[in-house]
């Protein structure tokens, strides 16, 4: 799994001009899922997202996690994070999981994260043409790949 984690002051996800998720002060996470991802990847990455200390404390030092600030979270599936651009100019998405694998893993990631987080998580709609509006705070953007967890 690959995640692009953005600290935001505001974020929303729209489909067909309808906002389906919106948050203030929290994280927008774009999630790419591969055919090789497992429950272990979900557990590890979910904990990492929720506990990543990228929010400012009272001394303006990035020392607090999403849980520590009681922030909000949106998780959006995005297969294009797994693009390979080694050959030519047209990206290859061969590393991205097919929907029959990716959808259950995405839903499981949402469930695990909500359980660990203790509250509802905003989402996108898998496979939909989504429009994301965000105000990146910092900017702070972190990329995490579960292939590099060890």
C-alpha cells in the first residue's frame, strides 16, 4: 500500500457536484492498493496514519498526532499512486490491485481505521470520478509505502 498523507485545514470529496465527505483540521489520505497487500499492511499503515506526529503542539513543534488533536480523516482510494513511469510517457498501472481485490481491502482499511480511531472516517467512492478540494496546512505532505515498513 502506498499512502499520500496531507495535513489539511479543510478537505472535501465530491462526486457529481455533491459533497460526500468533508472535514476540517485533519488528514486527507490518498491510498493506493496493490495485489500483494495484506491485513498486516492495513494494520500497520492504519496505526501509522493515526499516530503520525505531524500536528503542532503549543510550542509550534510537530509533536501531535491526529488522535492527539482529535482531528478528522478522509480516506480516498487512488490507484494512480501506483503508476510506473519507467517506460515511455504513458503510465502503467500494472501494480495496482484489480477492483475485486482492492475494494475489499479498501473497505477493510476503513473499518480498521475507524475502530482504532474511535470515530467515523470520511471516504470517497471507489472507482468514481471524484473531485477533491483541500487546503493543505503547512504544507505538510508525507508519502508512506508499506513495502518500506521493515
